């Protein structure tokens, strides 16, 4: 229960910092993206269990987890394929899963404001594993992109049973929070702490 509490506190602080950073960059706080939804295409899995495990090993969140734990996680992943131009989710939509980029390139954006570019080995939407708060930004494929999706419910089961995964999530969230606070400081604003 302690790791889950730490994760929730870090998540809350990180969301506040991201909101402040978005405001500093001129993005309208809390305004959902109004472009039409275009869900990803769920594909018949073309990746083997071993390939999924190798993808998980590249992700900080799961680094240090034994292979048998990664095999449990890999078995619960859904493979998705997005054509270029397809938006996987929009700002303001409820979050309930995390995505791992197997191949491709994505743009994280708030309307016309580009916040980040993601490519092979990146993870996004990880905060949605912790709570079902609305998404803070939209994510759109810039090229054909293959993703692996981990839903919230199986993740919680893994965290309860595997403390090393909870530790990985705490490390990732703490690093993201540190980075966002640094971004805010460089932008000349006071970081949000609650």
C-alpha cells in the first residue's frame, strides 16, 4: 500500500507541474481537443512474446524486473497499429492505459503547441495507469506507428504482486517530476507543489 500512496502523490504533483508548464507555453488549461476522434486500429498480434519482453526491457519503468514478471506483463499487452495522421487520444479524454512505442514516430501536442516527439522505445500515457484523470495532451502519429498498450486494471494487479514494478513507476514519476520542475524553472515560473 505504501508504494501505491507514493505513486499517487508523485502523480498528483507531476500533473500540477505539467498543467503549469502547458500554461507557460500558451496552451489553454483544461480545454479539450475538439478534433474528431480516431481510435487506433487493434491488430492481430504480430509480435511474439519474446519481442514484447524485449520491448519492455527497453523501458525504464520495467528495467530490473525479472523475465518471468515481464512475461506476465507482456501477455496482457494489446498491439495497436496507427497510420500516419491518426490521433491515439485527445486532450481531455479519460485515461486508462499506457502505451509503449515499438516502432514509429508520434507528436505530443496541445492544439498547435508541440510538447514532445516520441519514437521507438518511448512510453506515454503512464500517468493514466495511476488515475483516470483526463489526458493532459493529445498524441498523433507522424508515421505509421506500432504500439503496445497496457491497461490500468492489469497494471494494478502487477504492482500489487510485484514491488519492483512499483519501484520502477516511482523512479519514472520522480524523474518526470524533476524534469518538469526544471522546465518550469527555466521558463521563469514558480513550480507547483500541490
